[in-house]
C-alpha cells in the first residue's frame, strides 16, 4: 500500500467517524423529542386528559418518560438513562400491549417495541459526538 493510499484511507475513516457521530447525535435528539411528547401527553398535554398523580404505572411511566427524555435530549447520563428507558418500554410492551395479541402490529405495541430497541442502542453505542456526556469526557481527559 502506498503512502497516498494509506493517507486517503485514514481520511475516509475520520470522515466516516465524524458523520456517524453527527448522525447518532441527530437521531438521539429527534427520538428524545418524540419521546418527550409521550411523557407530556401523559401529563395532560396534547388534548388528552392527564393521568391522575400517583397512578401506577401510567403516571410513573410519564414521569420517567418526561425526565428521561430530557436527559437523552441533552446527552447527559445517556447510557444509564437509556437502559432505564429501554426497560420501561419493554415493560410497557410486555405488560400493556402483548397480552392483547402476539404481534406488535396486532397489539398496537410497535412504538413501545421500537423505543425499547432504540434506547438499548443508545445504551450500547452512546450519545454521539454532540452531547454533554461527550463534552464532559473530553474535559476529564
């Protein structure tokens, strides 16, 4: 391999890493915003009645969704919060939706299943380049 080819490969790798980090950050922000809307809906926004305070599990799920989505949106404590949100959505799928029918299309659980897997992805790969977690990690090193 020539030196020019090696340099080109390194540049391609850096460009790919840059775009992956940016794309992951954008996806994280969009998913967090959409999930925030679900939490707000449980609190009475968007023309739906609020779930009464302290009602299990709906009100607590709304609080977890609301607070968790803000952390994910900022990219702060992304991995542990994403684990919590993934588990919350898995619980929603298996306890609320799955008893109605086997498949997500039949039991209206597609959203819960997708959020569960997306948050699991964030727990594994992290928040992306543009996140408070990334900024804090860079400051420490």
